[in-house]
């Protein structure tokens, strides 16, 4: 499971697609994050008619929740990619609200996993929008996970889905029919460890 990650990339080195449509003042307020935990606000790339960058809470909140901050209610920060299209909580978001979360590394069992070249990468996820009866909105997200590869397997039985550079628009496209969704499935089946490293954190 991916329960901690980081984004220590300088703003100038963030992916260009992330900087196309930014919230007002984003560049001035941007700061590198050494440790990102569930319930923290996170940077997210999504598509609602166009690709935009936004801030969401990490921890999936269902649209039917009465109180999105009720600590007794689970707020999953991960979702299994193998069943995301079947679970009532996630299936609507899997069809229409996939997203990407930029990271420079993630942490598992005392290890930091990152690209050997130090470049940032994309955690594949899904997001949701909760609305109060008064009309206020709150957006949240979670990371999809898959079976571990040879790099991760020695210390964990799951790993995050990593979406390759260049496939961002395909992943977050809002409208997908059945065949188009199935075409995304190879991205859920794990990633090659060749360009990655795991070091004690």
C-alpha cells in the first residue's frame, strides 16, 4: 500500500502538463513536501472538460457521506486496481474521475522508492466530489494499487499504480466507455523496476 509519499521536485522541474491550468497563486504558494500523509492536501491533475491542476484531500470521501470529517467513517487512501470497477464506493470514479498525483518518491516499510534519474512520476488514482446540502464542495482522492514487482515484493505485497509519462491525457480523460476502460488495464498491471531504486529511508 502507498501510505506515504513525497514531492520534493522544484516548481521549475514539475511536468509541463501540470502547469497548463493552475489555480490562482499556485506557483507562489508551492512548496516541496518531504512527507505527504493521508488526509493531507495534495496536488492532483484531473480532467473535467479540460486538463487542470487542483488541490484535493488524500483520503476518498463518498458523495453520500453526511459528514466528510467524521473520523468514525473510513476514508480510504488506497484502492485495489483489480476491484476498483466493481466496488460501489469507487466504480463511478473509476469510470469518470481518474486522476494523477505527482510524486518524487514513495515510502514502504522503511524504504524510499524513486526513479534512478530523480525525475518526478505519476501516481495513478481516482477522485470524488462531496457536496453539502448548502452547496459547498470538497474534492478527495486515493491512490490505486497493484501487485508488487521484483523491486517491491521483498518488503510489501502491494505497490502504487504508476502511469507512464506521455499517457497522462489518456488516463484522466473523463468520458470512457467499456472498451476504453479496458484499454487502460495494462497500466494497472505493474511497472518495470529497471529505472527505479529502493533505499532505506
